[in-house]
C-alpha cells in the first residue's frame, strides 16, 4: 500500500463500506448536484452495487492522471466525496447517465489489500473529514466579498442562471459557500482537488474567491475582445471575423504581428544592406506592396518570403582571405599526399590573387576515379584559403529549377540550390564544390547541365539570374570546384567552361604512404586505439595494397585497415588490457583479413594463341582487359560477347574487316571467312565495357587465332584501329599504364600520337615499362605475335604453300626472353 493510508485517522473510520468510482478530470464537491455519463464497465458495476446494497451511496474520487485506464491506489487522490445517486438512466449505446449529489468530504483506504486493487470494483473504508465552519468578522467579510464577486461573474457569464446565484448567496457559512461556488468555475481539476482537500473552511473560501476573481478577469477580457472584433467586422463575413478575433487576442497578449511594424523592420534592414541598385529598388517596391496587402491574404506570405530571401542573401559580404602561400602549401601537403599538379594550380591562383585586387573565381574540374580525394581536396583548398566550404551534390539532379530556382508563380517556389547555399553560408566568396557533375540527367523538367553553363562561365556568372529572385546576382567571387569520375558524360559546352585537372590513381608506394600518414591515424582514433596498440609492418601494408585491394583510390584500403583495427580492438577488450600491443606482419595478415582477394599480377604464365592483354580506362581508373578469340568450322558467322558497348562492337567489326582486306598478306584464302565461325569474347561479362581504345587488341587477338601464333603474355596494348590499319590515339594513357604496372606487364604498345602524354606519367612507372610507339597495325603484330621471323608475317602464300603459321611457329623463341 502507498503511504497515504491515514494511520492517524483509523479511529475515525465508519464501520460501513462503500463502493468506489474514479473520476476523470472531474472533482465532486459536497452539496453539489452533477450529472455524469458513465461508460467504463467497472464504473457501471460500482454504481449498480451502490444502488443494490448501499442505499445508493457511493464514494467518488478523482484520478491523478485521466488517461489511466485501471488506476492503482497511487493513481488516485486521497480525498473524495461521499455521494448519493439521485437518478440513473440507461442509454441505448450501453452507457448510463447518473445524477449524483455530493454529501460530505472523506478520506479512504481499501478494505482488503491482499486482492488485486480495482478502483471501480472495490469496497473502501471512508473517514469523514471535519467541516469546521466558523463565524466571525473575517468570515463575514470573506463571504460578502465572495457573494459580490459571484454576482459580478453572473453578469458577465450568462450561462450561470440568476436562480443559481441567489441560491448560492443564501449560504452563510464559508465552507459550504466554497463548496457551492467551485463547481461553477472553469478551473483545472487539480486546483479544484486542492480546494476539496483543504480542511480549513476560511482557506477553502479564500481559494475559491481567488479563482472566482481570475474567472472574472478572463471573462471580462474575453468580452472586450469580442466587442472589439464585433465593431471591426462586417455583416456575414465569417472569415474576416475569425481573423480579426485572432488579431485582437494577439494584441491583448502582446504578440501581434503588426504588418506596418514588419514592413518598417524590412526597410531598416534594407538601408543597412549592401546590394546592387537594381535589387534595392525592387525590394523597396515589394515592401511598399507588402504594406497594402492584408496579412490574411495568401499573396502577403509570398511577398514577405521573397523580401526575406533578398535581405538574407550576402550580396557583397566577402570573407577576409589570409593569402599566405607558405601556410597554404603546408595545409595542402598535410591533408593530401601527392597530387602535385592540383596543388600547383591552387598555389598559382593564390599568388595571382595576392597581386590583383579583383580576380574572378576560377572554375576547376577535378576528374578521377572514386576514392582519390577529389572532394577532400576541395575542402583542403577552402582551409588553405581561409574561406567557408560549401558542397552541393549533383548526382541524379534532373530538374533545371534545382540550379536556377522556381519562378514565383509556382506554389512553394524557392531559389536554386546555389542561392540557398550562399544564404546558409552568409558569405559571397566561399569555396563551392559541385560534386558528381558528370552524373546529372535530363528529363521533361529541363537540362540542369545547360543551366550550369551560366553558373560556371566566368564571363557570365557575374550576373547570374535566378528565376525566383529575378535579379542579377554576382557569383564571380565564388571559387567553384567541380568533381567528376569521367569526362565523356559531361556535355562539351560545359567542359569548355572549366579547367580540367585529372587526378589519376595512386601508385603502390603512394598508397602505402597514404595508409601510413593519413588512414592509420584516422582509423586508430575512430576505433579508440593508440599508436602503441597497433603496428603494421611495411611488408604487411604492401600485401594489403596488392592482394586485398584493386582500385585507383584508397577507399578499400581504408576499409581493410579499419577491419584490422576492429579485430585489434576486440582483442584488447577481451584481454582487458588497454596497453596491449599488436604487431601485424605479412605472415599473420590473413588472420586479420582472411584469404587474399586478388591475385597480384594479371598476365598469363605463358604466351597463348587467341589471348591478348588490353588496357581500359573506366570510372574506377585504369583496368587490364583480357580479350579472347577462337576459330571454329562454320559458315562465316562472327559472334562478339562480353557485354560490350556499341563502340567496342564497332571496333571488333573493324578488326574483322581489316583482317579480311589483308588476307592475302597473311597467306589466307580470299574467302577464308566463309568456312569458319569467329567468336570474340571479353571475360567478366557481367561488367559493361565500352570505349574507343580496344581496336588493336581485338585485331591482334583475332589474327593470333587465325594464324595460330601466340601473343606475348608480358605485353599489353591500347589503341583504336581504322579499316586501313592505322592506329589512332586514345585517352586515359596515364591510368592505363598504372593498370599495366599493377598487372606486372613489362612491355606496352601505345599509339604514336600519344607520345606527348608520357610527360604526365610518373617516372617510377616509365622506368619499369618498355613503351613501344606504333602508327600502323603491322607494327603491332610484329611486336606482339611470337614467331621466329616477324617479317614473314606479311609475305603472303599460295594455296599450295604449307600453312604459314605452322612454319613460323617452328622457330618461335620463348616469349619470356624476348627483350
């Protein structure tokens, strides 16, 4: 039982027991008659029990929390009212309407605590509280003041009948008068319960008198509000009436939104704002329009939002830039390893800006595979320049309004994302990163890439016109940086606006340095480890790079290092030794990362017929591409598989046509193709492949299969082929050479016109590769095919001549020793 079970009152309990019914948000007072609708099954049983066996007497007590469905003793107040049921009426919906009369106040306690307590189905003992009504001058004065207040309240509140007021004012005892007044006041049930529990009649009447005065004030205020509204409204204008009533309520409470005051505030902000004359004039016109529109009008909200947007934008607010080249270079080197060309370009920009007061922001486009640090480099640039950094992802954006904004004729119109970002950053010269610019799409809502033309054109973005603002906004101070994985998906006009800076994949030694300098400290901190808890040897780190990751960037490397840190953290927690040191070596690496995921080195163990190493440039960086071809007896069908795109399909067809056009030189019959079927396949068919750089690889594979001559296994090639055998230049040479270097290739064939691109290739790569430059397909075959005398490849043969390929193969040297 709870602590309120009245040890001090046990002697005053009556012997009789009464059924109890709990009330929700209702307090029953003595000498008051209250009708209640009862629906709870337990409450109905309590009423029926009172009528049947207790002379219609029942104990009514209020719940502390009205939402409680099955209250316990702690959920009920300690004081209630013993009442009598005057009338009971059953309704069709199963509820009953009961008329109760309060008799006297009483405390209660359960009769039997051993059973489960149910407040609406239990007999309780009640102890009548003393009703100490007393006379005297103080009591008389309080009674008279209460009676006068009640008459005043009756004049304001028409719901209180005059007969009721007369009946209440005839009471001359303070306690009884308080009990009679309280049921007629709109006071919270908690406050009413407090009056009911008060034992002193004088204090009870004082509290009732205070609540009565509060109700008089509220009723008077309500009446004044209604009178004010009534004077202002016109007949039969319900909407006008409601708006004015709300306005009057707000005015009484001191929180009215005064349109005139709001317009004056906008004018003051406009005077302090540094903006263009055009924007100032238009804003002033909109503020004047705002004064003439009723606040209840929908147009008021539209105009108000527009003015706020204009005043919130940082028109000419520039963030001070501390141009310290030495410090900027230090920051760039701290955040990123390598990336010399992008860093040089940023430092050049800072140097020029320090000499020129007004310099238009450059538009840089960082292009490279995922995980090489494009976005993080943009953050480092902002930190080096001391400017705010803003990032906007354009991946999947297909609505032009995301860039240019919506026109104000639309519901819920907003400025474009660029203007929204500038409002958020509060400066007009941040470093603004437009991420994934190559992944925008187009549909019926417009072409967002075309909308970016004005944003990224240094000659036009000084007067960028957002559809929502309908004003020229200067974006020339913003340092825009875009990022992309591939250039071919970016429209050429958009590429023309940007300065392309390629960020290729990392070399093995660069990945190891990044892992040591950046990724390991970051992961140790994220996993709650210290440097003393984990050490990874150089051989182990190299093994992680070679056999557990195959990527241009370092994201997978970071994931593998995080996996090692998690396992080390588990060991430390299991051993309960925070100072435990774990050493990861090449020998125990598999216990942390499992079996190796990749085979280090892509090349085959020996030269094979109809198998050639190609090189491809994808969004993930450079990749090795194996091409296979087989010749079968048939009727001249050519089948190309491996989920190749249209460009590679055409390259394969061009290779077949080239071979047929030179069949005589290769010692083949003119109609040789009618007797065979050709199947060209690029493995890993689930991965889409396309691009104009596999022509010579496809042709070499096909010729190798037809002439039965192996292709060198230590050689890879890239280049496009024409029908006449010319080798055309390709793109992504640096990434392709990195892939060949990762695949342990020793010789690479590239188009002659790509020689200029070798300057971009690191010296560490060039010294390990033999680069052969070719201009014609004949040069490719002489280098790639394994035969004793390469010059005999193009001598031709008669129908009676033995198979040329068999003759050439007799003296074929070991391809591993051909250098």
